[in-house]
C-alpha cells in the first residue's frame, strides 16, 4: 500500500467517525468554567452537541476523568451544569461526553 493510500484511508476513517456521531455539533466560542478533581478551571467551549462538547483549556487532563461543565446548554441560554467524562485530551483542550445534567 502506498503512503498516499494510507493517508487517504486514514482521513476517510476520520470522516466516517465524524459522521457516526449520535448528535450533530454546533460550533461556538463560549466561555465556561468546569470542575475536575475538586479544582475549578476556565476554558472556551468550541463546539457542543446534546452528547458532549470540546473545550479549549490549559492544564493536564486524562481520559476517564469525571467533569462538571457549566454552560448555556439550553435554547434559552440559561446556564446549567452537565456532568460527564473526559474522553480525549489533545494538549489544546478536552473532549467531553455528557452523562447527565446536574439537578
């Protein structure tokens, strides 16, 4: 297999992965604060869906870490909190999968 073919296949796999998400993402740039391991952090929500979010943030995080995120998760823009788990950390931010709203 040529290197170009391997690269093309990789990007096709990434595209298929994106399309297989349960909920479509909405791009945004909304300030937020979130709690991990009893420590408050600040970041910027870069995209959001019913199932999760990507937050640009500084710090060290790891997959599986529990998180509570505050943000405008409803159509009326009211701030609520969502519990979730970090599923990805890429050095620039974190991917979060929501598990349930905080009541």
